[in-house]
């Protein structure tokens, strides 16, 4: 079994010697580096780095590493995020009536493919309650009434706090989270059924069919107040033809949605995604 690793994500103004500084810091404390990925954004003058190393034999106690990382970030004038590979975030999945993404995610969690804990599913319809029961996941029904949206979102936020949720996945939730909600809880990933930035908003497969596209796609992205405009994590595509009707696009699209969302979540959970300047760097 693999040993626990520490994962450092680091971003700072670019200058010579940064790779040596970061790798040298790990080596100085007897850390064995498993992965090291770096990127320089010349236009922004920024340096991004992801370094993963074994905790076994590392000379800084685990509980003290964060303080050392903070000091390192201050010294290099950057920002750092530290995580550990044995930390599985408590995750809530938001759904509506469609089951394909929820079923896929719960199966991948049960099989150990996605390293997260899912104690809670929230929906605005009762349709998927029995599916959640099959996986032993608590299901909470909170109807979405536009006239009482603030009240509904407050109930959801209370549940997220009660279940100590760290990440929310919008798995075909088909609702827009308000700015007020996102200001209180911003760690959200959405699956959108189009190849963004094309066909934002409702019924993208209908829009794609009207335009006679030859490729359709799905996009997993972080949620921001900008509708379907958050930083993109993963995209997948499927070919279509003039023979395909809207129903065919929807059927093919479901496959792309499942794959894009699962891939995006694995990247996020493995701390392979860095967000900066409204976009992402994805170290694969």
C-alpha cells in the first residue's frame, strides 16, 4: 500500500531558482519527491508548482508542516496550499431528477476510485431518494421555490454545516446558486452539458442540434457567480451527425457528462488543479 504523501501547491511571481528553492526545501527535510510539476505563465509573470512527497522519513512533524509551508511562502512572496493524500473531503451531491451522474459518482466512491466521503445528497425533487438509500447516503428534499429561494438556500447551508461538508458537487442539479450562497460556501463543482463556452444556460443540446454541430461535449467547472463561467477543470466530447436528433444528443451527452465529472473530481481530489486569474492549470 502506498504511503501517505504531502501535496504542496504553490504560486508566486516568477524568478530564477524557484524550482531549486522548493525542491531543495523538501530535500533538506529528507522528503522523497514522488511528483513535481511546474508551469510559468509568461503573460502574468507567475510561477506555479505542484510537489508531492512521502511523509515517511520526512523530518518535520505532520502537524507542523503547515507552519513551515507558510513561512516558505512568505519568504518567496507567494501563496501555498498544503494537503495530504489520506484526507478525504466530506462531500454533498446536489441533484434534481436525472440519476446518471449521481449513480456514477456513488459507484465510483464505493469502489474506491474517488477518494471522498459522501454522507449527504440534497435534491429539489424526491425521485432519487431510493437510489441514495441503496448506497446508505442520507437524502434531504428541499424544494426550490423561486419566491423562497433565500429560505431554501439557508436550509441547505445549515445542512452543509451540520454534516461538516467541505465540497459540493452539482450533479445535474439544474438550479443556479445565488451570490449569497456562494459567498457563504464557494467550494462547488458543476457539470454542464455543453462544451463551454458554447451553449451556456438551459437546453444546450437543443441549441447544439439547431446549429447542426458535429461535436457535443460536457464541461466540469468550479462554480462562480458568473453563470457557467467558472474556471474549467475537464471537458469531454462525442461525435454527432446529421442523422442524430435531440434525443440522440442527450443520450450521447450523458456519457460525456459522467466522464467529465468523474475526471474533474479525481483531478480536484488529487490536488492536481490550480486556479489563478479565472482559469486553471491542471497538472496530469
